[in-house]
């Protein structure tokens, strides 16, 4: 583990970068920092994925030994922790910069693999595909709404007792459930939706009972095989 150091203070306030903080209090007990707009959109997409339990920005520092013997420090962007206890290190990188960073990212992948930790590179092609990031942003707006806990419990009971745990949004609405409440519960991971996150009355929602396969589901969420 001497080549992997634990968290450091993360965000350098660079006036030329879009530095900011998201505070997803409906899901996490801490803020998540970002240094680019691409990172911000990644965070919102990750938060929308029901298998995600926690997100940490710049969680570790890696010591990489290049083929010429030179030593370089590298800090990946995020650590994702899943509901099944597994985790994933993620680098968010614009496609245009992949080629020049290929060796560094390959070395990081090998080092993390030796420690049993998977490594994933996510680009704007994954984040912006099919308008998914825009729908994730919309879901975050629902997430900030507040509802009585009893209303959420009634929604879950209705879904389980009358629809066997799975229903279209419009079916729940026809039974008197607020559509805004349904999407707030999706954002809070009380309910789950299929890959694609289609925020419309025809979308299927289910009780969030997934316990395994979180890494593969997260990759599918971003359209990564």
C-alpha cells in the first residue's frame, strides 16, 4: 500500500476552473467537491444511480513509476462506494485529453487492480450521451423537495401491495400519489428506475432492493460495457 496514500484536502481554488461544491443532503452526510463542469455533471449522474451509497472527491494519491524510472504523483477524481460494499475509483476526463494521459491512466489501473480496486475512466461521451446528464440534473431538483415521511411510506406500501413492487409512474399517480414525491423517492434511492432514467409518467419504478452486481450496473448506467 506504500504507493497509495489516503485522502488529502481536495480542491485548489483556481480562478480558471469551475470549482464548486454539491450538497446532496437527501442522500449523503457530506458535500462533494468538483473542479470542472464535467465533474459536476458526473456527480449528479452518479447520485441518480440507485446502487451508489457514497461519493468522495480526490480520495487517494497514487505514486506511479513510469517505464523510464521517473516517479509521478496522481490523484484520481472520485471514489464510489456501492450498496453491496464494493467500491470503484473513477477518473473523469475530457475525451481530447485521453491520449496524452494514457500511460498514467494505465499505470493507475494496474496499481489499483493489484490492490483489488477497479478503476474506470468516464468521459463527456458517457456523461452527455442521450441527454442523461440533463435528466440527472432534473432529478436533483426533485431531490431537494420535502415530503412527509408518512406519504413516502404509503407510496412504498401501495407499490408493494397493489403492484407487487413495480409500477409505471402514472399508475401510482392514478392512485393519488404525488408524481413529485415519486421522483424525490427515486433521487433518495428509496425507489429505483431502469438504466436510462426517463423522467416521465411511463417510466417504471420499483422498490430499491438491489443488493449485488452494483459495479456492473453502475457501468451500464453510464453506457460502459
